[in-house]
C-alpha cells in the first residue's frame, strides 16, 4: 500500500519542481530574450545545478513547451469523452475547449507565452513539432469513436486529415488572438476557423441550373 502512495507523492513533488523551473525559465526568457539565455543561466536563476535542470528539461525549448505534450493527451481524452452522436468535426472543436481553457483563466499569462513562442523561431518550430505529435493520438480517438458507433473506416487517412486540420485551426485562431493583444474572443476565432472547413451540405440545384 505504501509503494503507490510514495510514488504518487514523488510524482507530485517532481511536477511541482518542474513547474517552478519552467516559470523561472519563462520569466528569464521574457526579460533577457530566448536566444541570449543559456542553460547555465537558467540553472543559476533557479538555484540548481545544470545537471539538475537538464533532468527536468532536456532543452531550453522544452522548458517553455513542456506542457504541450500533456495537452495532446488531454485533448485525446476529451475527444473520447464527447457524445457518440457528434460528428468528428464537432467533437474535435468541442474537445479543443480543454486546450483553450487556460487562455480563459489566465489570459495575460497565455498571451505572454504565445508572444514569446511566435517571436522566437526556435520555439515556434518546436511547438509545431510537438503539436504534430498530437495527430496520431487524435486520429486514434476518432477511430475508437467510429468503432463504438459501428461506423466502418476504410482507411486511417480521414481521421489523420481531420486531426491535422483541427490542430491547424487552433494555431491560426491563437495567432490571431495573440496579434490582437488578446482583445479578440479566442472561442469565436476558433469557431470561425472550424466553420471555414466544416463539411458543406450539397446545395439544391436551382430551376435554371443545367440538368
């Protein structure tokens, strides 16, 4: 009984230290500029050794983007939890509320983070790389939803395309929100991005259309 409890306590403590180091790194990057700060600078600012810092974050980029991997897992879980009768595109949009929630509760912090990422090519590239890693998990969640609903899938291409498009919609919406200084409504921007790619019902031919 004590083993799992100790492990859980250790995990909580590690997560707390990781969060504290990430905050120190973020504050230093904002003050001094990402490219001018070294791992040694980060370790010194946090009051730990270089090796200790690198045990928590392998790179400077990961010190900023460490939460992105967890967001992908949260998004896949939120997608699985959507009602079975929702179409894929609607389920993806609603599942993204789990990612946007942070922007709602800490708009200033989220805006500062988005600006740092957008203004730093290395961070922007690493962020996209991590988000690309969400696609297989999201596609798998969509496939599981289809299996539960008894819908046949001929290939895995459709779920992968929809997963990739949803992530792109999120990025475009966040970029517009950041460019507005947080003044625009992020949920509305995301709705608009999704609407632009929503499946369109075939229009009825007019009486003047060629038959």
